[in-house]
């Protein structure tokens, strides 16, 4: 009896996996968002969460709703996109950025920085503050991109819960902040609003790493804790995209669980900080 139950369970999982692939294909064909090369396990968890929350008996029936109801698609999109972030997330990274990257950036007359997968914007404002404290903000253009237009709208507004600001302040201190984080935001009731001066050199734009093309010529690209949600071929595509989008001598910053290994582009970069995944594109190609 146990064996029979196991077979039924395996068949159900296989059917669900097929349904999920068809759902992701439908989303791509109708709405243009490409999640087909994201980690299968990650996509399965998120789709099944929405299935449970919405009460549909099958993924196929939920797909029908997605195809006919854009508002429901937006709800599902919020489940599929990854929006885990905070100001000065991984403070040691920002401290290393001050020490290893800023001295090089100070030699440039103009600086272009791309934050790919900016989510709701906490990390792009963290970088803007760091650059202002280093006297570089006025000659920097920051490009903040994400696949999700809803989180981009939130990032543009720069309004965050006041309850989270205590953690942000501690992160800022550990990251080597030189003032008080409260100097960069205004408290309003139960929220804080980032100062307008931090937004003046930030361009927010939607960009899909799975399908869109080069975003160049950048001096720094930050894409931290995004690649871990992609399968290996998509990771390789994105690393090639970053390589093509970086100037020679430009910096690539990944998350601590991400790597250039096996990407095919590892030899194009020197390691600046191994543990914090800061790399620099070689000014002379490795095979030159």
C-alpha cells in the first residue's frame, strides 16, 4: 500500500511540475516576464504557496485565471519575484566597498553604477549615502533596475517602515557610516522617507536579466543575492551580460553565496575580495 501511495505522490509531483512549466510559459508569452530559467525548486515553492492561498484545485486552473485576470497576475508576480532586502544589508560588504572600490572610483571624472535587481530600493539608497559621504555622489549616475514594476515604484518613493530603521541604523554603523542615518531621512508617522537629494542622480528602470541586453558601459555593477535564484544556464547568461556591460577595470559585486566559478567568464576578472565577492574586470584580457 505504501508503494502505491508513493507512486501516486510521484505522479502528482510530475504533473504539477509540468503545469508549473506551462504556467511560466504562459506568463512569458502574455506578459513578457521570463521566469522559465529560474530555479525549479524556488519557482515550485512560490507557485504552490499562491495556489494554497488562492484555493485553486490545480495549477492549471490557476493558470487560466492568470491568463484572464491581470490583477491576479500582479498578485502572483509579487510571489515570484524576490524582494528580500534592507539598508546596508551585509554591512561588511559596504565597509569593503569603501576600502577596495572607492579609492579607484575617486580617480574617475564621472562614474556609472548599475544596481541590478534593486528590489524596493533600500540598497540603492545605501550606496547613494556612501557615495555622498565619500564626495562622489555629484559625479555619479546610479541605475536601479528590477523586473518588477511594483517594487520599482516603491523604490522611487523611498518610504520605509520606521520599525525597520533601527536595524538599518545598526547596519549603517557597522558599515562604516560617518554621520547619523537619520540625517538622510525624514520621519513621518510610522514611516521614514529618504531625502530627495539622494534621488536626484538615480534612474529607475525595468530590466529583465533573463531576456534584456547589455546595460553598459558601467564602472560598477552590483547584483547581490539574485543569481542564487537562477538555474546554471541563466547564471552564465547574466554573468556574460555583466562582463559585456562593464568597462575594463570595472567592478562586479555579487552576493556571498554567488560565484563566477563555472560561468565561463571567470578568467575575465581579478578577485578583489574573495569572501565578499568583489571582482574587477581585467584591463588586459587574460588571453592577451
